[in-house]
C-alpha cells in the first residue's frame, strides 16, 4: 500500500468516530502494519499538565510515563513541533525504552479546537528510517482523524 492508500484506509476506518483511544488504536494498527520501517508505533496521551502516559501501541512494551521535560516525545509535546530524529544517540535526552531503537519520528496531535491530545511516536531499529515525506504525509492525516476527538 502506498501512503495515499493508507490514508484512505485510516480515514475510512475512523469516519464518524470521536473516541480518542479508539482513534489512536486504529491509527497505530494501520501505520504499524503498513510502514516498512516502523518497529514500534504508539501514542502517548496528555493526561495532566506537562505529563504524557502511554496509549495504544504496537511493538514491545514502552515506557508508561513521560513528562514533557523528557525525551523526544516530551520535546514534541512541549514545543508542538514534529521531531524527526535520524540518530537517537545524537539526541541528548532520548529515552531508551528499547535498546534497539535507532531513529524516531514524533508528531504532536491536536483536535480542531487546538487541544493537545498527545503525540504519535514511530520508532525504528534502522538509522534515519523516517523521511520528510512521512512528516508531510502524516500531519494532515492526524489533523483530520482527531479533529472531533476530545
Ligand atoms: N523514544 C521516546 C520514548 C518512548 S519509546 O521509545 C516507546 C522518547 O525519547 O521520547
């Protein structure tokens, strides 16, 4: 499946759904099984001010709690910016939930009211696995899927 097919599949599967966890679980499943470089795919949810907790994911177990002050996920939540880290060893505050992770892409997720719901974290055991095309592809998909989520 190419990116357009995956987008269409995600949009079709999530149409009309507003439950955040149901949406996250579906997005994770579709991305994890279709992205050739994704070895861990999951969401961290904003559960309190400056605090992320693990949400739906696929792959080995992940860290349960990440403050906004820590790691790539925390930095993406704190700054509201997409972070594409080609080499996690070069990111000063990377949290090594899995020793095999070499690169990652983290995208903040908002609803249409501008509420930060969490971050999507794609991790790969391959260095520089995620491309700028992955970023530009996923940003509008996430915006559409989570527009009406709370
Ligand atoms: N790599 C992330 C932590 C989460 S996991 O690897 C599942 C980070 O540094 O934010």
